C-alpha cells in the first residue's frame, strides 16, 4: 500500500528503509521515497503535540553544551570549528570574501538552537536575529546574544523583505510543512537575498554504509531527508540553486554516532576511519555526509 507524500501529495511512493529511533525511544519507523518530487520522508510523522517527547533527552547534544564524556567533548569542539567554517563560507558565497561581510547586515538564523553561529556573526558585526521552537534553546541563545530569540511564529509575522540572508543549519529536515516554510522564506528575503541551507545527504558513502543505523536519519526528529533534486523541487519557482558546498567535519561525528547505534566497540576510532573514508570518496562524487546548498531568490 502506497503512502501519500506530505509535500506533493503524490501516491507514487515506495518504501526506502525500515529503521528504529536508535537515539531515544527504539520505536520503529519507515522512510518512504516519493517518485514525483524525490523527497524521502519519515512515517509515521508525529504531529506537533507528540514530537516534543522525542527531543526530551540529556543526550540531545544540539541543546546541551555541558554534558561530560568523549563524544560530547568532540561534538562541542567540532561545533566551534564548524561555526567559524559556516561564517567563512557565508562570507564567500555572499560576496566572495573570506573573512568578513561588508555588504549586508540583516541575518536570520532560522532554528538557531543555542545561538553559537549567531553569536559569532554578531561579534563580526552582523545585525542578527534568531528563532527556535525550543523554549530552552531560546533562553540560552538570548542570554548569549543579549537579545531576544523569538519563535518561528513571531518570525513569520514580520514584514516582507526583511532579511539579506537566511540560514538554516540542519533545520529543514525537522520541518513538517515544507510548503509554508518555502513561502515564508521567500517572503522574508529581500529581492537580492540568499538562502543558505545545510542538510544531511542520504546519498553519501557513510549513509550507504550504515543503512538503517545511519545516525543522520535520526527518525522521527528528522521528518524529511534530502538530496539535490528534492531540494530543488521544494523551492521550485521561488529559489534557484546557485552552489553546493561540503561540511566535511559532519562525516566524523555522524560516523561515530552510527557506530554506537550499530553496537560496535571503539566507536571513536571506527567513526574517524569511516568518516575519513566517506570524505575521500566524496572528493570524486561530491556526495559528502552533509551539504550546504546556496539559493538565490527568484
């Protein structure tokens, strides 16, 4: 029996993978692929009243800066490196500059988490604004930036053409209503604005190697799973893809977590080796574990 695609509503879908929430609940889920828009999507999809419980864990590292242990330490070290790398990449894709942003100031980080990227951009002179669904994350980010971090609903209430650039670092995979998200992003960006989105890549070597244990599937927190074709279809008529860039550090952390889900020992060493192999293979294929997509507003 086919399952209707949540984006294009086509019933021309097929089962892609059966897997579990290895991170928290151990509940069983499925990932289906739409043959029309090429989106991979998680089923069943928890609604807004149910999804919150799948984030209720001290091990949910995106909102936890102080947890002890080797993997959290690595995560936070890599996060600091990634923040600087993201900013440099943003400067380069905006104006071809490597160190600073001179020609735009209005930056929205949608799904900003605890605000690390915004804080760094703020220190570099950007006028920043952030939003996040999590009340706990908003509180931490607000204290870090010295300004209020708001909800997505409050962002969607802002006027047209408010921002020069909008970033979404590993956020779009969590969004249920992709139609509304695309509409709002288009509305909020200025005419010459750019949209910068980072998402896991299910066509990477590490995804193919770990299969249902690939940590970046992260069901049911990740409702959507993307590749170039599905992203272009989601933003068709609103944004045009300009360029794609790798996030090489992600391969190592994702591989370490995948090794843990697979029940292997020596997760650190095995993850480092597998992440290195994934990046090496991606030099030819371009299929890195995570990718940054840069879109121009149409």
